[in-house]
C-alpha cells in the first residue's frame, strides 16, 4: 500500500480546505467518533469547533458514532448506549446544529447495508496490510492486550465501509487516522479496478486534517478523563476548580508566555487564550506579578464563562430523551437510504444480482 507522508497529507488537506469554500457542492463530509465517554476541551478545540465551522458551508454532513469499534479494545461494554447519547449531547452542546436538514448523526451498528460492504471490502486487502497498520499497532500496544481479536485488525476496513457506503469524500480527522483514510483510497481504487474499471463507482476520499493536533492536559500529559487532568464540556464550576487546582505551574512568580522554557505556565495561558479569544502574551502581561494564583483564578473564570452557554445547550437536550431518539433515527434512516443505494450499485457491478 502506498504511504503518503504527513507533509503530503497536509498539502492535500490544505488544498481541500480551500476548495471546500469554492465548490461546496462537490463534497460530502463524514466524521466519526467512538462512544467511550464524555468529550473535553481538547476535543472541542481539536475537532468540534472545526465541525461547527464546516457546517456553515452548507455541505451534507454525517456524524458517525462508531459503537462497533468500541468492541475492539474494550472488555467493558455496558455503557455504549449511554455514551452514544452523551456523545450526541456533547456535539449539540458544542454548537453543532443537529436539526439541520443536511446534518445526520447515527450509530453505525444500525446501518446493516453499510456493514454488509465489509464482506467484499475485506477481500481487497491482504492480511499483512492489516497487520502493518501503524494506528492499529499503536492501539494494541497502548491497550496492552495480549490476545488481539480479529475485529481490531479489521476495523479500518469497516471504517472504509462507513465512509464509502454514504459516498463521503471529505473525512475530517487527526493525523492518527491517516492510515485508515489511506486504506479507504486503496480500497476504492481496487474495487473500481476489479469490478467497474470503465465506470468507477467509488471516489477516493480525502482527509481534512484537524489543525490543533493535540491539546495537553493540565498536568502536561495527554488530556484524558481517567487521568483527571482535563476539563469536560459538562464540567461544573466546582469540577473546573478542582482540575485547575492540581494543574502544574513553575517556581517563577512573574508570569510570562514562554512555551519553550515554561511549558506548564504556557499551557494554562493557552487555555485562557482559547476560551477567551485573547492573545496569550496580553494575558501574561496582565497577570505579571500576580503569579500562579492569579493565573489559575483567571483560568477558572475564563473556562467557566466559556462553558456557560455550552451547559445551557446541554440542558435543552439532556431533559429530552425523545428528541435524542428522533435525531438518531433521522440519522439512521438517511444513512440506510444512502447505503442501500450504494449496495444496489455494488451488487450490480459485482454481478451478484438475482
Ligand atoms: N476510528 C475513529 C476513532 O477512533 C472513529 C471512526 C469510525 C471514524 N468510523 C469512522 C472516523 C469513519 C472517520 C471516518 O475516532
């Protein structure tokens, strides 16, 4: 399988970003998330804010909830249904319009026609290609699993079925997902070559790389709920205070913005900047001799204010399970409609109609 370098992927993504604004009609976006828990500020600035921006381009958007993928590395699956709904609420609270007639959100386990595409697609890749996937290898390592189930090696192909079933051609992702998007291009190409060379059925999807690649947690580690170092979209003021209290700073009193030499202080300033829209250096200048105490107080205020409208939106849906169901089933209906059309075409070119 050809491997695009990161540099090349960034170039393609930048071109795509420009063209999305010029020719929105050419595109269909699909973005996916695993339902494994609530979203935090890292997700917001890394992905959700950008998805809300994309929505303004008036392009058809599919938000896929990858519930099947949770089975690949989680023993504990008793919360998938709850996490699916929480994920939807997090999206909505972050300002994503789920009533929009061009936006659809759904769990992929509810779309049998898409899942069916997995069967022919699996025959288009080799075992060694599956075993070589760097993201899968990384996941196996970090989850520390000794007996790896076949679903772990095959989920990237399932992801290709997610994408191609609704004919999405723009996939907003972080760099870790690039091997999977590459696989969707390879499978689209091989399918066309094998079954419909004259009249290619599938377009090769492109990755739209997310800008802020990774926002660290307040202790300098990756933001993660289990480490207790992150601020969730649903955090209350008290919860914010608790996380901020534990945040690392340094021993120098005078606050300056110096990411290289003072990463701990810089991290907090960046969070203030992101949540207030102010420049980091201006914030640092204002604090100056106020030290870590003032820095942390400002951080609490800034994040709390930022989350206020988000919490309000969350309430609108949280108390309305009927509405949540309605939104999910509207998504399921649309995804099934698209996937059924695709499956009919696929059967035709594979000469399997009866
Ligand atoms: N693998 C993605 C993740 O871990 C989730 C996902 C599933 C996805 N299907 C997708 C992403 C299709 C993009 C396109 O977050």
